[in-house]
């Protein structure tokens, strides 16, 4: 049986999201009730944590819920413990680990690489690219709200709680409707699918185009390679998931993928090297409203005209330097508060900002 303690805030969140009716009983206790199979169930549980029998009362509540829902006690307990999060676990095996130890520098670096894996894989979920100079702000925000969950006793498992917060949304144009997708869960699916698919990629075939492969990216492959150290090391990693049952998702997500130094180190290095050869610049069409316009003098006779456009699909600002005709068109659009459609070559600069260059067309919508 799980020996962890459930906080009252987690219990309250679980009760609210699962439709329990909550009312005050006294200064220390609260009455909760909910209908199960046509029968009203009522219980009295704590509403503060400093009661002597707090842990016992909460465990009794979990036990009752497990019976009512015909589920294992630990399953209900973990659902409440991780409510609002998906859980992704990295289970490490090696000769050293069998002896009960793991090098401190490897353990420290492993945590950093797992952060990189989640951070840059979420970048691919937002906007698939071969590599990233730096992570997107949404990816940094996601990492800020991930948590290191309690490690299982007697094992070298790193548990990461990935939030299901509605802050992390990606909107796509599908059949002229906005489709909302959770960034954290989408990142988990993309990562596990990408690792599994990487094992069967025809990397040595002349017909294989790495630019069409969007599941992983160079940053993620480099991080995984560093976890595996080399093809002669005997490191095995199992990446498993336990998804929050309250959050519905339309796609099937793998529960487990396995990688090891011997079989996967060279694969990840090969994908990384192929990604490194993919040109970063690509043709793109941006649709959005101009939110800022600037003039910048180059010399006494020439000046640059910079526009900042908020792209509704990418959910970010795009910058572009425009010549006279396109700049005048942009001025009119900005004045009339109308969106523009502008095509060119999209690239991310060293400072992290996105620029649309070599403009081929611009029109007011």
C-alpha cells in the first residue's frame, strides 16, 4: 500500500473535478456526497491536514472510492496524487545500478538531458523542425510547471509529472475549425512514437528523406544519445507513461518504449547528423495582424522598415523587413486593422526571434 500522504488541496481538486458535492460539517471536517449507480453515498472527511487521524481518514476515503469504482486502491491513490498531471517515468538499468550505485555525474547529467528531451520535443509539437537554437517560450513554460515526482524506493527511476494545464494549447486549422490539443500530452505521444519509429527508419536508404520525419529533432536525439553514453556501454532505459484518466485524448498513446546503448546509440547519432544537414530556412506563408511598425535608418538616404506580425497559427510574433511597396501596403492594413498574408523564407535567428525574409508576396485580407 502506498505510504505517501495526500495533501488536502489534491483531494479537493479531485472531489471538485469528479462531481462530488462538498459542504462544511464543522471547523475541521467536511461532508461530501455523490451518487453511484442510483445510490447516494455520503462521507465525512477532513478539510485541514493537522488532524491526528488525517492520514487514516483520507485513506479510508480512497478505499471507499476504489470499492465504488471497482478499481485498485493504489490506482485511485495515484490518480488523486497526480491529479492534473500525466506521469512519465525513466527507468535506468546498468551493471553499476545492479550493484546499487550510479555515478553522481551521470545522475546529474541525466536530469538535465531529460529536461532537454521534454523541452525540445514540445518544440516539435508546436512547430516541427530539424533543430532548435533555443526552445520556444511555451516549451520553457511547460518545463517550469513540470515536477519531479517521488522516486520509487530501491530503484533508479526518475518520475516526471507533466501538467495538463489549459495554458498549454496548440490550435491547428483542420477543416476550417480550431482543434485544441494539450501540449504536454502531445509531447509525450510524439516522443514515445518517435523513439519507437526511429528503430525501423531506413536510415541507409537513398530514398529516405529525413526532412519529412517530424517526430524527433536533433536536440532530442543528442540528449538521448548522451543518456546512452556510447554503443559499448550497457545502459538500458525504459520510458513509461501513466496518463491522468480525467483528461480525455482522441489518440492512442504508447505506455512503454525501451532503448539501450547497443541498439539505439548509433541510431540516435545517425538521425542527429542527418537533421544537422537539413537547411533551417523554409518557404512559409504567414497570416496575421500587424502589431508594430518601425523605421530604422541605415544611412542618410536609406532606411529599413520593420513590421511585427502576430501569426494566429504559430501563436508567435514574426518579424520582416519590407521594401517600399510592401511597406505601404502594410501601413494601409495596419491603419484599417486588417490582417495580411505574407510569403517568404521563415528562419529563426540566434536571438530566438523569427524572421520572414526574401518576401515573394504580400496582400491585405
